[in-house]
């Protein structure tokens, strides 16, 4: 899950942003 999210949203956005995007994706 995290691997796919990181691939879609680079770390440029930030861990917090990634977590938020992941929540929306799921």
C-alpha cells in the first residue's frame, strides 16, 4: 500500500501529504 502510494505521490509532497492522499485513494 505505502509502496504504491509513494510511487504515485513522490516524497516531494511530504509524508503527511502522502498519508492524506493514501487515505483518499483507499
